C-alpha cells in the first residue's frame, strides 16, 4: 500500500501478547478495508507474539519497551492521516473505519466507550464510572482506543516519554486544543488485570495513581507502585 491510499493507521504496542493479538487482528481484518494499515510495535516479546502475526500486519517495528516509546515509533512510520492507538488485548466488533474517519472530519481526536470483557456485575459499574469520568473530564486512557488526526499528534509532540500515565498526560494536552468526540460504540478490554489484583483493589490503586500523578509524583515511582 502507498501512502496516498491509506486513510487510517492502527498502531498496536505489544509485549508478550501471543494469545490476545492474533484474535484482535482477526477482528480488525474482518472489518477493515484496504485504506487501513495495521502497525505492530513490539517492545521485546519473548514469546511467539511476532511469529504468530508476521503475515497479518502491514508493518512490524521493534522498539525499546514502554507504551509511549512504542506508540510514538509506530506513529512516526504511519501513512494514514488518521491514527488509532489500540491495546493488544482489545476486542473490536463494529465498523471502526467509518466511525473514526467520519468523526475526524469534524473533530481532531476522540475515543470509544469501554466494555470490560467479563460477566460479573461489578464490571458494569466500573465501566460506567470510567466512561462517565472520561466524558466529564475529557481525559481518556489507552484502553479506550484513542484516535486522532496525525497532524494533531505531531503538533502535540506525541505521547510523553514517561513510565506510566502517558495516555492521560497526552489526553490532557489534546483537550486544550479541542473538544473530543466520544463514540458510544464500545471497545472491549481484557479483565485480566482486574481479576489478578481484585476489582475493588484495582479501582483504589488506579484512583491513588491518578491523584499522585496530578500531584506531580514521578512517573517512575508510579510505575513501581502500579506493578507492586
């Protein structure tokens, strides 16, 4: 594909996603046209992540680990006028091309509501809280599938190269430029981190992290706290 035929570039940062990533790519291919390219940026996977996808993406980039570093590397090589940053453990079952490209005809950036991929009722409450908070603050997180015009991404100098909360910091930069578009279509995200640490414990930890981030605590320290 040449750059003048690409409208949307999907950038997926990965690290040891041999199970989740092929499933996501299959879903994307079932919905995408030849005007969309898929870029996977790997941060040093030690499993079969790259072996499993070598024939199903347009470009594989190897970079230093860290979502900000990886997403910026993918955006730098993207051919589309629109960028969509998507986590490898996401699930997408709707016409994302039309939603993203049409919304970016009138807006400069946006995201999707989120659905946590688990049946327990507590996750419906968590989703409601996350989606409501994002709409009220105009700040979204990476698992909500941030998308934007590439020109705006460049103008905003990309994701800050910090250890954690790069998505929140970037969204705060974007909201100063314009009001976001928020789609009611939902990107599904894995519940694995919520299950591993417990839903309530994870909620408390994430709110503490966001508070400390607002208080300008070092992202390096926040990363250690997050993975503690």
